[in-house]
């Protein structure tokens, strides 16, 4: 039941194919010269091959019945018509199988290499079946008596070959999906190319505008116009253009004969030329389409790549912005912590000076007074009280020094020069390191926060020299140039170890002291550089002179 249902569904297709095959072949037989059943133009081959590739092998009966009806109504008997119809059907089946198996099937005209395979397998090899069956059927049934079998076979073969190369592309290309859009070509230019091809066909193959013009070997003049049309039009339009050009060429040749019988050889030569022109047109048009597909693919890839790069760039920019924002927030927090640290130092220094220092001063005075009162009655107690007074005085001096180091009062009262000179003098006594201070003579008071930052950097730098360098000397230089302050701290010690120089010189400084120096300088928009070799270490800070408050201080 399933087979009957499938046959019923295929019946309209089979009937339509048989009718189309019949009328197309009848049209070709109007040019039959060597025999009523053998013509140099056989469109039925192209129709049959296209039908099997598009609709499948199930429609083969339409080819058989169409071919049988054509030959039975033309010449011959039922037997010869059956033989010819069998050859036409087997030819189409073999061609469709070979194209499907080796040449990409119904998409055979999408690639140049498949077009060459189509020409070899479907147009040259498969058509020998129909030519052989047809010639044998006519000879065996006696309808080819007195005729040259070679001429009959060659006419049959070339006619089927021309039908396959001219007709099949029209059906396959126009039944395929929309082609890849070409680069937009002007319609006027396309029209001029098509009109030029048709006009040159009239001139070369007919008697317009020159009588007997067809007698001159000018067919090669059509090739540039064939290439032009293939370049300007899409493959499906180019296939129709070549089919129209072939019709004009054959019609013009027949019209130029003025009713006389045109030699079969001349018609065969025309068909060979038209087959070559059709192949050339297909190859050029498909090559241009392939190039356009590649260009479109590259263009899409370029657009996708640009979009990806743009997207990645935006992501990187957003990531960098977030990182910069985080770094700025961290820098602001670090600067704020340093400010709080300085404020706490100032508070502790004030408390040590005002509270603890005063208490020690009172204690010292009381011990001195008690020592004098018992000096006569108890010399030993007076001596012990005197020693206690000296200890208290020493503690008071140390406390005052610590208070001044935490926050030197001279820095607030007299400025950076006085604060640095006082600190360096005390540092010399405590460390036995000779420190040279070089300050500009015209250095005026700077903003208090900036003076405090420079003082802390110098303080930390000298502390590092005392702890790590082993240098007996140090040099401090502060230069005031246009728009910036440059502070340099140099020693003549052993320098930073080689394995730690990269860490110290980079932003991720490992030491707490150096990190604090770097953050203080960055808080004022400056940069801190640290370089070292076997002859010592140089710390250079460059600070914008107009920066009066650290970043993030709002």
C-alpha cells in the first residue's frame, strides 16, 4: 500500500516531466538533419538530468514515456522507440548517479571543480549510452539503412552533450537557494553586457548586418562577451543568458541559410562552440561567485573580529577603570592612614611633652630638693636621691627627643629648613653618620602637609641608611625647579642586594618603610624612584610643586 501511495504522489511529477520532455525534444528534432530521430540539439537530456537530480530517481518513468512518445510520433516503430527511450532513460540515470556520487549532486554548479566533473561524467561519459542505444536501435530495426553509423552516433552524442551543458544549469541554478549576493553591479552595465552578447550572436552566426557574414570564422569573437556576461551576472542569470545566446546563434544560422539545408557538420560545430561557451560562462560565473562568497566570509569574519576586539577592549577598559578606581581608593585610604598616623604622632608627642614631660620635670625638681634637704643628715640617702634625679632627667631628655621625633615642633614653627637641620644634627649624634644637607637658598615655606611629607621621607630614608647600608656618609638634596620639587637621598653603602632590587624598584615594594615613602609621595601626585648598585643607593622623589594637599584628602 505504501508503494502505491508513493506512486500516486509521484504521478503528477512523472506526467509533468513526460510532457516537458516531449515538447522540449520535439523542438530539438526540428533541427534533425542526418536522421529524423537524431539531432544536434537535444534539450531532453538536460531536462531529464535536472529532473533526476532535483526530484530523485522515482521520476524516471516520465523520461521513458516522454522519450518513447517523441520517437514514436517522429519516425520508427514501437520497437525502435522502446530502444531509444531506454537509452535516454539509462543515460539520465547514469548521469544523475555519477554527478551525485562524484560531483556534489544538485549543487554541482557551486564549485568550479564540480563543473569539470559534470562535463566529464554527465556530458561526455553518460551521453554515450543514449547515443549507443539510439544508433543500435535504428540500425537493428532497419531505420538507419544506407546511413553512416559513425555520423549518426556522433550527431546523437554531441546533441545530448549540448543539451546537458546548456539546459541542466538553468534548472539546477534556478531551483537552488538564493545565491550569495554579489557586490552590487549597475543594472545598466548588466543590460549592456547581455545585449552585447546577443547582438554579437546575430552578427557572427547570421547575416545581420553583413550578408554571408556567417561564412567567416568569427566565432571566437563571442568569447570576450561570454566572459563579460558571466562576470556581470549571477550564475543563474548567466545560464539563461547563454541559453538565449545559443537559441539566437542557431536561429540566426538557420535564417542565414535562406531555407537551404544547413550542413549537419556546421550545426555540430556550432553546438560544440556553444558547449564550450557555456562551460566558460559557468566557470567564470561560479569563480566570481566563489570569490564573492570568500569576500563575504572574510568581511563577516572581519566584522566579528572587530566586534570581539571592541568588546574585549571595552572589557579591558572597564577592568582597567575598576582597577584604577580601586587603586585610587586604596591610595586614598593609604594616604588617609598616613595622615591619621601623623595626627596620632602629633597627639602622642603633645601628650608626652605636655603631660609626661611635665610630670618628669616636677619629679626631677622634687628629687633635687629632697637630696639637698637630707644632704647634711643622711649623705647616703642624698646620694641615692641625686642618682634618681639624674635618671629622671635622662628619661625626660629621652622622652623629649622621642616627642620631637614623633613630631618636631620646629617644623610647624620655623618650617622645613629648620626642621630638617635640627633632625639631621640629632641623627649625626645618634648614628655617627656624616650627613650633608643641600637646600636651595631661596626655599620658602611650603604647605604644611607637603613639608611634613618631605620630612617623613627624609626621616625614613636616613633610618634605612643607618640600619641597612653600612655607609659612613649620606647626602640629602632638595631642588626647587619650575613646577616640581626633587628630593634625593644618597648613600655610599653596600647597596640593595641584587635579588631584591627588582622588588624594591617596582611599585610593589616589600618593605613597610619604603612602601610608606612611596605612598606619601604618590599622595601628592609624585613618583618615587629607587636605584642601587655596588656603590650605594639613590632614592629620588619628584613632587609637583603646586600639589598642596594629598589626593583623596577631601
